[in-house]
C-alpha cells in the first residue's frame, strides 16, 4: 500500500526526533502503535459486520425462495381429500371454502402475492 524505502523511514525518524524530542519519542511511538491497533480492530469489526449482513441477506433470499416453493393449497390437503372420500362424509371443501376457516395469519400467508392480506375479523370472499 505505502511504498516505504529505507531513506524515507530514516527521514521520518529524524523529523519525529526533532519535532517530538528524544525524551518523548518512545511514548509517542507507543501511542501511535496503540492507535494503529485500535484502527485495525475497528476495521476488522466493520468487515465482520458487513460479512454477517451479506450472509444474512443471502439466507433471507433462500428463505423467501423456499417460502414461495412451500406454499400450501388447503383444498388439496391429503387429509381433507381422504375425509371427503369416506362413506357418509360431506364433499371436500373448495379452496375458497377452506380459506374461510383458516386463521388470518394463514390467509395472509396463502393469499396471492398481488392481493392485500385480510384485515382483522374480515372473512375471505367466496368465489361464485
């Protein structure tokens, strides 16, 4: 990053010795070293936080992809279909009828992405 040659280092040392003085030079170098250590630590913490955010964003994208792939169609639930085929059982409910009995959270989850979720206490409209 920095191109330090021996002549530049010697020049820097002479200037530091003249400006700071021989008695104060060790303390000044110690403080400069501590500052550099803190700056490296802060840089590594920022880098770790950025890497963590990037990993979280990738996980969020994977979860969204899995969520879209795992959407459940209540009318095609195997348990509902089996109950509908039992003797004396009522017909299996259609998807809109099944949505009427779903919780508001499930209705919001199963609603198409372009539709707004139902408000509290509002029922899903039945299709004709």
